[in-house]
C-alpha cells in the first residue's frame, strides 16, 4: 500500500522513501558546523549519502530568466527523477565544493547546503516546499518544512555513543498499526508540549559526543514548536507538530485542533496533515460527533482507485470492534480547507 499514514494498517515507509541515491551506502548526517575557531575556515563536512525524501536548503547562485533572484533560499525535498512529472525541478550535479553541492536546474544554478556524495553529471530532482526570505538564516523548521532535519541528524549521531537510546527513539516514532499510531500521537502531544521529550539523556549524549551545536538546534526546534502552538496568528486553529519516522527520515505530522471547545451538540473538528515524497501534502479533515467519525482525505494529486480502496479497507479495519462508525471519502484540491499556516509561509510558483 503506497504511502499511507496507517489507518489500521502497518506503515510501509519503503514505498514513500524508497531507494537512496546510493542504495548500498548508509545515510550519514552532516557534521556539526560552527564549532571551529571563528578565525579559521571550517573543513568540509564528510559527504552525505542523501535519502530520497530528505529536506535540504539551497541558495540560488545564478538565476535563470524565469527563476527567483540570486541569493534566494529554498527548502527542497529530494525526490526520484521522473521525466514525465511536471511539478518537479530536475537538474544535474555540476560539482561538489566545500560544504555545498552545485546543481544546474531550470531555476538556475542552485547551491544545495550539503556536501553530497554525488559525482558531476548525476541527475537530481527536487520538490520546492517553500521560499525563504532572501539572505535569511531560517533553519528547516519542522512545522514549516514537513521534515525535521535536526531530529534526523540526532538519530544518526546517537548510533555510536548511545545506540540503545537511538533505537528507543526510533521505536517510539515508528508505529506499526492504526492503534499504535493513535497512541504515538497522543504520547507525543503530551511529551512534546507538556513534557521534556526527547529528554535530558539525549541532550547529554549529544554533548558528550561533541555534538553540542546539534543539541542546541534540536532544543531550539522544540521551543519553536511550542511557541507556534500558542501563536494567535494561526487563527481558530492550534498547530501541533509531531514527528513520525518513515525509514530514516522523520516526517513532521501537523495536527490542527480547534481552539474553541465544541458545544454539546457540535462535532469535534480536527485535521491531520503530512507531506509525502511522492503524493505531496495529504490532509485528513475529520469530524467526530458522539461515536461517528467522518474523514475526508484531501490531496493535491488525485489518488489512484487502488490506493483509495486500500485506505477505505484500512479505515474500516481501524473502526472494527471500537464501537465507532464512520465514513472515509476523498477529494482533490489545489488548496486545503484547513490552512492555519498560510500566514507563516511564502510559497514559490514554479514556471520553468
């Protein structure tokens, strides 16, 4: 089943983030930056074997006639090259220099802010997630980008100094069924927004292994997520960002909850949104009244009939034996109905 989030069926991340650009090589996180003497130029990071689905930042070095201006920063998701796709930015690696990988694309010459283990001439493709302010140092914030780069790097940084701790985090973030998914989301909602997840042990292990900057980035991400959940600019909706693992890549699942509590005769309205490497953003818009759950699965691309049928069957299995009834329908739309983050984003329209 392709790219389901797990409504009563096991999550199958291999379909969402499948082969690596180098299938026989492990993914290694970028090394911590900025810890060298400020007067010396930092040595290049070790090359990164980048998994499909990972989010990276890129800077436009030389713009094309139809692309954004030089210096513009983009959040990109690495995807598999597909000549038939019209919504991808396809390019070719030009060279790897320092801690950047230069790629020639229809948007111009892009400097991907990672040293990738790719040779000149390698095809590479992206989905543009977001346009960042020109010259901004804004990190790939999980609530904005759909991924969680600091958490991804943390999981790999813990493999040698604290493998048991890394495995515990992976187990928590990889639910195997719809019931486990619901439990994981409830746990993370409390632990992230009212607790201290991922905890002092993770911070201590990172500090002791020389990854102090990474520990600070992870803590800053969590602080930003908590601040966003109370941000009045998201209107009637409270935004909670929760991580789930798909393969080696943390996906930032966004849970939208109405700030106003429903009255006795009103349904509880919520939405769950996730960005998948092939389908793009998918949103489950839900109404819960008494023991009846109504879900509408909205996507920007039309889901194939086979996938719709599998999702309907998974939904029915998830409800079986719970005492709940419900219905799952599908809709294809350019814009979702629940969009509390719109005021925090500035999107780019691809015309090339």
